[in-house]
């Protein structure tokens, strides 16, 4: 006997509807080349709705890949709403990759249109002749000084929106693809990970959990982690569901610019790789970061010395988390559980700095060379595997990589790890899946 619940899809349209109706007054702030711009969530959604109409004007087919070559910005968030809601697939490109890799990825994804920030045009436009499927390039003017090519394939973002009308309705299917990201691992060609609407919404919901990121309506969220890394770890969608303010660094990634944004907008939650938090450490003593409640550092274990520096100067230690492109990406997040009551400050920092236990609905295990599950004793190491509704089941594109999945459907993470009796993960070695991209550690 089946349950008698309403069949309402978990899709990006529902996220858009919620933030528009309940939190339209809340803010989205973006740093640009020349300063900052701000809008309400209501204005952002209205523009996203027009963008859906603009994609129709451009005759982008349903199911087509729409590439984004941009910074963390309001316009990028508009793409995160409009493209999946319209039945197309958003493909965030890593603008830090080498030209050869970018060309391969665009062709493998068969992108139809590319949206690019003006300040990044000098990197993208020389590659246009390599892109076999790209018909149009839509330029988003972020204040950059790059010359815009006089070419019939080039379209201005704001002019496009001005000419468009929002559609009356939107398709809704939680199992349809919503977005696409490519792994950046050093072994073999990059491989595509295709997220469904359902996985996007579930991932965002999980980030609201009190034992995870605990994002709420009172938060001001700063995702320094780039949009091309799984939609900035899903944080823009989580901010929409919760009704939080969103602060976006755009191209202003220098330590002084980031610390200025955190002070000026009283950021409460921020996420990035350890390299970012290390670069900010010398500025902490002169900054007022009293609004911060949580700073998440992705990748491996957080260096205890770096966490101590943050705790002494900003009042909070760094919190560890782990994940991969294939896991949407956040799979674990550390916390202090009841079993850690009574620990001293150093031990508490070490626990918080670990990757931590899995999020609800996520499962992790460690296996030996024969595939047998090893003891969860915090000592016995083996290869880490992951499973759950936000974990990929296969790869998209020319190189499917079936060797990355077990016979029972678990993802082989490639990391060597231990898990203790309380489920806390420790990464012992990262031989394959941790690479450095533009100074930031990215798993997968």
C-alpha cells in the first residue's frame, strides 16, 4: 500500500517560490570590479524569471547545457534559479583551469550557450574557436575593462533581460537534471557529475540542520568557495530556503577585500578552503568579526594551529567538513557531541577540525583491499566509500569511469581514511582526489 501524500516535486522552482514569497525583502550583496551592488531576494527572483524568458528568446533547447563562466555574483545566482527552473541544465565552468581542460569540458558537456563575466572574457574568448557546440556568448558586465568583441555571437545580459518576458509557468520534475559540474582530479580526464533537482534541494535542506551548518533566517552567508564547485557547496540554495542574506565576493578575493566584506555586512557564516582562512589570519587582530558564529574549512583536517589562531583572534575555531564533486559536495561536517564534553580547548579544536560524522541520509564506510568493511575504531584505515541520495551513481560524458563505483552502488572516494565508533571521519591520505585549484583545496 502506498502512502497518500501529495506528489509535489523537490525542485528548484519550489526553492524560488519560497524565497520570493517569504523572504523577498532579504538581501543579496555582490562585490564587483568597481565596488558593490545590492538587491533584494525579490528582485533577484524577478530577474531570474525574466531570464527564463530570455533563454526562450535565445532558443536554448530543453535539456541543453547552459555554461556559466563567472565569479560568485548575483547574476550567477540568477542563473542558478533560471536555468534549472526552465528545464535546462546549468554547467558552472572552472575558470581557474587550463585552457585545454576548459575546451575539453565545454565540448564534452556540449554546452549550447556560455554566460561570462566581462572581467573573465580575456580567458574565455580566445577559446571560442575550440567550442564545437557553443552558439552564443552572453556577457555579464561586472565592471571589468575587457573589450567586448564585436561579433554577432555576443549578447549583452542586461539587454537580453530587458527584451524578455517571464513565462506563465515552469516545468516541475525532481528527477530531471538541474546542474552539471566536472571533477578536477589529476587522474584521467575531468568527468561530469549531473545533479538532479531532488539532489540539489536535499543537499540544501541538509545544510540547514542544527548539527550541520545550521543556516537560518538570521544568518548572513558568505560562500567564498566558488560557484563552479557544486554551486558554492549548495550554499546559495540553502540561503534561499532559510531566508538568509547572501554576500558574494565576486572577483574581490584578496584577503583585505574578504575581511572587509565580513566586517561591513556582519557575516555570520562563511565557507572556503584552508588556504583562504590562512590568508586572512594576519588580518584578524585588527578586524571586528564578532558577528561570526561558524567558519567552515573544506578538504582534509584543519591545522590545529590555524584553528587556534582563529579562535584567539575571532572568537571561534574553524569547523571541518569533507566532500567531493560527486557528493553534492558536503558529505560530513564536524561538531562537538556529548561524548566530547569535558575535553580541553586543544582537543575540542582537533575534534571540530576533523571532517566529522556524515550528514543525515549520508553514509560512509571504509573498506580494505578485498572490499571488506573494516572496523570503525578510529585506527584501522582503508579506502573511503560513500552513498546516499545526494551522491552520484554514474558519470556524465565521454568517460563514464565505472571503476569509481562498487558493485553495490557505493562511490569510491579514493581517500584513505578511518572512521571511529561515533562515525567521525579522519582522512589519512588523499592520493587521488585532492587537488589545488587557484590556491584552494578542492576535493574531487
